[in-house]
């Protein structure tokens, strides 16, 4: 019996992307039939969007083939979709024994990717603040 290895960060992101894609297919029918929705916690509590605001809308638009709508809602969805396709393919190839498991990333790489993710989140947040017309003075107060 072989030991189960932990999934890498790209593999985990890919798994999240697969779940987001599946939810984007089911979500419109669920909300249309029940009238239920999930409000953004940060927007509900503080009145400002979070960096992931629009991600559900973007995922639904992308799954429907509306790339423009996805781009307007949250451009980060394209990065998630790309990671999902690439890392998902790698997971399948590794599960079939065609590719070896990934090697752990050196700490310097993990720090760089963490910084890049932070910059991406900040850029996404600035985009959402602009898209939704949040006034700069309101953001300074918080």
C-alpha cells in the first residue's frame, strides 16, 4: 500500500477551479428556482467589495461562454481557469502514472508565489472598488 501524498498548491487551486466550474453550472438554476443567494460578507458588513467580488458572476459567465461578461465581473477568473486546466491535466496524468508527483517548491519560490498572490488580490480589489464605484474617501475611513 502506498502512502497518500498531499496535493500541491496548484493542484488545490485546480480542485477549487473544478468545484467553481461545477457550481457555476448549477448556481443559476438553484438561485432561479429558490430565490436564494449568498451575499458577500465584506460588502454586507462594511459596504465595500472584497477582492473576490464578482467571482461567482464571472464563473457563471465563463461557463456560458461569455468571456466579456466574465472579464467585466472579475478578470481573475481567467487565471483560475488556466490553473484549473493545466494543473487538472497534470493531476490526471500523475494519477495515471504517466508523470511523477511534483517536487516540493523551495521556500524562496513559495514566498514569491505568496507575494504574487497578494499583489493579484490587491489588484483585484482595486479593480472591484473601481468597477463598483466605491469612493476613495470611504476606503480611507475603513
